[in-house]
């Protein structure tokens, strides 16, 4: 029941009081990829057993054209939530960006 402004302020303070959902939501409140990355890394650090932060770090890496780093994140996320369709799709995207269509199709 926090406002967007409150969530953004707490994220910048690296507050321990934020839930995983609030941290993930905070990243949607900016268009700056570096801020998104920082916020998703915070989610990954504070909630290391939640695949979403790990996966979303990978998503930002894809958007920054850091496909190898993204692939590593997606592999890590897949270990946390194996055969998750969101993660497998992202793994397929990363494989396709690397030019490996066959592996991409397997993930899709």
C-alpha cells in the first residue's frame, strides 16, 4: 500500500523493508536501463531464491546487447525454477541472438 514515489525512494535507499514484488515493480517505473538493472540486481541480492530478479537481470542484459551475460542469468534462473516457460523463452531469445536457431527452437 505504498505509493510509487515511496517505493522509488525506498529502492534508492536500498531498503530492507521492500518486498520482492515492490522491488520488481519499482524497476517498471523507470525507462533507464541502468536503473532497471540496479533495481533487478537488488531483487536478486535480497531474494536469491526467487527466479524473477535473476531472470530480469538477464532481460536487461539482453536489452543492453550483453547476450552472454544474459544467458548466464537465464541459466541461473532456470536452476531456481526449472522448466519455467518465461525463463525458457528468454533462453531461446538469447540463443537466437547468438545465432543458434536450433537451440532457440528447443527452448521455445
